[in-house]
């Protein structure tokens, strides 16, 4: 049966259309004003909204409600309460009040808090975010909320995001007003997050402890075939994958998630989903839901969705491209160059604000994507480098150069001739694409390509919103005082280009030449997450976030501690898993194979002895078996020694109490020890038959879905 997309779209969402239909007009207007103007919500209004929301949710099959929030774990959290309320006669009624709607009290001490909460200080609060629609999922009314401690500190990813959206709107409005636009009341950041992921058969997944515990393979020799033929990228979608995508789309559409594009990615078993962009707060909520639903739907089809940034060595990892733009509430995209970007002063001012922001806060952008999993992906010939740079394309680069030098801009041809008469000519975009750039202008938005596939996009967007808000604040301060706005504007744009053009790079970000050139330009290179973490509390960054009321210094300190702690825990789990797999699976399996080879040698020698007692015959060769026995025995001893060494070093790591020293030890000592053990075990895999090797190989994993 074919789905009626317009009919199912948003059918499980308490959206504006439903509210307009279910709420009294005065209540609807009051709630809408709260959402639009950011005013406090009247409890009387909340009570009416709660009743309507509950009645609607019950119609959709809901029996429970939850405050759905995003703690600092990077995933979502929910505690389910039923609507039932007992009556004196033994019956129950379904109740839900305004108080239930606007406030919840989860245990704050059990979530990461970086020291803000202790076990004996457990109280925390969730507060309804009316800017993001409630929805029904699995028979539960989910109410998007912010999460804070008893002292009011933000313990989640939503609160700073909402603060940053207010900050950039406030500063962007000042700039728009300078250009004479008095109709705009709000400037929104909008985001579309392209989500990459792998799908593998559930049977082979369950046979891999590393995938189960860590989300990535810690051992694995390369398969004979990987992605070198480029035959998977944009290839025909297999029926089983197509069935998954169909169900996924329907589930996402029911929740109002604008899933638009789907295709095979570069690596075998890798795919991508891209949505239509929407307001940043909602886009973050939608991406968190997308990851959860991907995993659930995959199970329906006997598969597992793997979201790790680098689940398999030797093939591309997965990112999450964050397409970011600025738009007014009147529908104007402030990053749209128009037909003649060199004449569009407002666009140019916003463009150079972003350029300046990326240059001055390279460290924060790098910090926003710093994660143990992403360290395995960034900097390879498949993902953006760890050096932040900004791509604007040759046309815009020429525009900025002409402005800086005061020369005429020589417009390039804007029409593309393909050279085949039957094919149409078409207008070229103002920029090409640069897949090696961390931060690329793509026509009317910027694509931040560095976020990892498993990460929340809240952090990168908090940073983006805040750093651009800061530059717009500085611009507005200067231009508002100017005697001649036009002259001051021209000088400001020229000066900003001149002082910050070092961050612009349109070439190959994968090349060694770029690393050398970036160093000459004075750009930061922060190769690992631990390097990036240490920049977060720099005085300029603390001042930035405090000025715009995004974080207090205490909140920043807590996030710094959580980042280090999370990194250490991830690497520790991986190290312990490797030791476990080596001791309990790999070494016993190889030992059994060596024993089989030894038995074969003894049998051959017995046959030789029997032959010699009779007629003369050429001796039976045991060269292959003996060579394999020696080779594998040496590797076994080496692997056992390396596993023991890794286990001992993990004990040392666990004894370290300083968070930075511990994370640094994991990076500098544990990870190299893990790599050494992997190299040895992967070599043993090459010499060991597939039916002896204790878990599925890369070939079985990457090509498990036929």
C-alpha cells in the first residue's frame, strides 16, 4: 500500500496546525506570542495547552508522557509517566496539568555534570521548550525540554543552543537595521544536517565484541575489495536497504522531520540521509531523533545501523555535514549573494563577519567537533583536516580581492556549456565544491563538514552562532557610531578582508603542502581531541561566552571536565575490549590452528617413516606447515606480550586522577599500544583460515547486506 506523504507528514506532532485547531483562539495567540517573543509562559495558558496536548496524544495512542531532553551524554533521555490518576472508587482518569507540562525533576547526579552535581545533590529540573513541537513516539507524548541543575546551571545541549540563537538574532538585527530594514523582528539560524551511517547484517554484528561494545572494529585485516572501484557511491540501492529507507522515511515524516535525499555513500555498506534545513533548535532535535529511529528501523530489517565516525579501517568513515545559514523572519537569506555579490553590501558584511569569526575562533570550531571517535576520521584522505580553513570559491575570492585592492571586479562567465547540443546549458553556482574544506561556502549557506556522525550538532551550532554574533556585535558597534555609514562600511569590509584572508583556502586540504602553508599563515593545527579540549578555557573564549550569556565560566569548566572524562572512558572501553578479544578469542583460535598444523606435520612424518620401511619414495614436504607454525607462533607470542602490556598500561591509566593527565596518557600511551596489538593480530588473521578466525572478517561485514 502506497503512503500518502502529505497525510502522514507531521501526523504524530503537536504542531502549529494542531494547536490552532485544538486551542481556544486567545490561548493559541498567547502561546504563539510566548514562542515568537520569548516571553514567560502564563500557568493558566499552560494548563489549557496541557489538556489539549494530552487529549490529542491519547488520540494518537499515547498512554504516557515524558520530558524529552538532551543531557551531556550526547544522546537523548526520557523518563515515562502515565497519564493515569487514581480515583476514590478504584477507577482511574487520564490527567495532565500545566505543571506536568512545564516542569519535571529528573535525577541530575546520574548524568555527566563535570562536578556541578554530586550524588548527594541529585535534584535537577527539566523545563518545556515551546519552540520545539511535542510529538508522540512509541505511545509516549514526548515534550522537548531544557535540563538544568538545582542551582540553574545548564546540564544539557539545548539550553546553550537557545541562548546562542537569541544572541545571534540580537546582533544580526542591529546590522540589518543599519541597512534600513525595520520590518525584521528576528533573525534565525537554520541548519540541515546530512547524516552518514553504515548498515550491516545483525547476525555478523553480534559476533563482533568490538562493534557491540565500542561501535567500531578494533581488529580487522582489509578485505580484498573495498571502495577503490567507486562502484558503491550513488549506486543502485539494494532492495533490503531500499525497504529500510522507505520505512525510515515514513517514520521520520510522521514526526515532521524533513527527510529529503538518500543515497549510497563511498564505502561499501555506507549510506547518507539529508534533510531540508529548518530552524537550528528544531534541526538539532530532529537529528537526535533521526539517529535513534535509524537504529530502531534497521532492527526491523535484520540490520544494525552503525553511527561511529570510523567503524572500519581502510574505507571512508562517516561525518555529519552541518549546513548553516542566517535568515530573517521576513524570508531573506542573509548569506545569499544575489545576482551580483560584489554589489551586495549587506551580504558582503555578513560574509566577512563569518570569515573573521572562523579565523579568530579556529580553536572553538575545532573544539566543537573534538571527540575520540572523530579523531579516527579527521585528517585522513576522506574527511576535513584538523586545521580549520574556509572555502569561498574562485568567484567570491576574486570579489574580495577586488574590494581589498580597490580594483574592478571582472565577472567570470556564469553559464556552463557542456559541449553536447542535445544537453542544456545552465547557470553555474557561484562556488564549486571543495570536499576537503572543513568550512565551505556553498552558494547561500556554509557547510561545516567536520562534525562526526555520532555527535550532536548542538555543540558546533552553539559555537557558530556565538562567534558570528560576536563579530556582528563588533561591526554594529563600529557602524552605529559612524558619521558616514557608506564610507565606514566600505572601510570595515576592506579591513576585515585584509586582516583575516589567511583563513581562506580554496585548494586541496588533504595535501602536505597545505599543512606547511597553514603553518606559515599562523593557523592552528590541533590534531587530537585532547589538544582541542585544552583551548576551550582560554580567557578569550571564556570572555566570549560570558559576554553573550551562553555559558558561565562554571558551566564551561564542567564541559571541559566532561570532554576529558568522556574521551578517557571511550578509549578505556576500547582498550579493555581489545585485551578481552585477544585473550579469549584471537589467541585461542590461532593456537588451535597451530595445533592442527603441528598434527598435520606429525602425520606426514609418520607416513614418511612408513614409506621408508617399504619401497623408496620422495619425502613428503612439511615446509608450508612448518613455516606457518613458526610465523604464527612468533606472532602469538608477540600478541600475548602486547595484550599483557596494554592491560598493564590500562591499570596505570585508571590510577591517574587528574583529568587532563589521564586523557593525555590514553592518547599518548594507550592508543599506540592498541595500534601495536591490532597490527599484530591483523597479520595473524591474514595467515589464519576464515573458518578458524573467531569472528567475521571485513569482507563479511562490509558486504553482509546483499
